[in-house]
C-alpha cells in the first residue's frame, strides 16, 4: 500500500511541479512594492511560526512565498527542511526532489531526499541520492548508508566495494550508532561498523571464513560491539 501511495504521489509531483506555479498565477502582475511587502510579512510569519513550533503555519507561509517567488529556490529548500523536521518523510522527499531537479548539487536536499526515501522504504530510490551525497561531500556516513542499502538490496559486489573504501578511509573520530534497546544506542567506530557490515555481506554469500575474520577485526577495534559479537556467533 505504501509503495502504491508513493508511486501515485510521484506521478502527481511529476505532472504538477512547483516550477510550473509561475504559469498558473498572476504573480508577474503584482506591484513590486506590494510583492516586497507581502514577502516581508510571510517571512516574519515563518520565523514566528518556527519560534512557537507551529509547523502548519510555517508551511503555509512558505507556500505563499513559493507561489509569489517561484524563481527563488531557497523557499522550496526551506519547505523540505520543515517537512523533514516534522517527520513528514513523504512530503520531505517529494519537495527535496523538486529542488534537485533545479540544483542537483544541493547537499541539504540530497540529505533530505536520501534519508526521507529510506524512511518510507523506497530503498532503490534513496540509494542514488546517498551515492551522490558521498561523491559531492565525501561524507563517510553517506558511504556507509550507501553500502548498507546496497547490502539490503542484495547488491553484494557494490556493497563490498563501498565497505572496502570505508575501511580504508574512515576517520578515528567517526562513529555509527546501533540500537541496543528502545531507549539505548551503542556507538562504535565507523571502521568497526564497516567491518561488521562487510562480514554480513560475506555471511549472506555463504563465505563464513571471510565473515568471521571481518567480525573479529570489528570486535578488536570495539570490544563491546554487541552486534558484531552476535554476528560472529553465526559463523560457528
């Protein structure tokens, strides 16, 4: 059902993009001074709505600004961020994807699109955004997420290549969090997390010897790494 809803929304988005708003309004005929005054009022309303955590009012102000200023991508980027912070992943994904049609190098929009699409279970669609994010920013967490999604999609050669790159390039101060319970998270080094995922890839392919070596190396880096210990037990 979620996938069907996603495809319907994507089709709607494709046929009625924000970029087309200019053609369906009388914005061009607005007096410049009136337009400026309205913009100032909506910008103030947006800031006030954020101050009081009124996301509905903040979104309404941004929609007014987008309709009135269709050429200004900043307001669309801000709308995506508001949806994302409010936990409305589907809307956040759709809006950020509109931004990326205009500027495919927007780091913020890539982050929102990648994470939001992952959150709604659209892994195939989220993967290219994580990959682009890593290529543009060099962010190792994006590389880890790319590898994990590749693993989840059973793209094992790609996932293994991503983890080999991460094992080589991970910085000592970089961490990844793993849930220990509903209220507790265990943080481990990025390199240990990459080795653990590398072991999972090998394990899925039936290569227990390589998997065991990867899990053992992960544990040697982070002796308290619970997930790696659980995975190591599967190789016996």
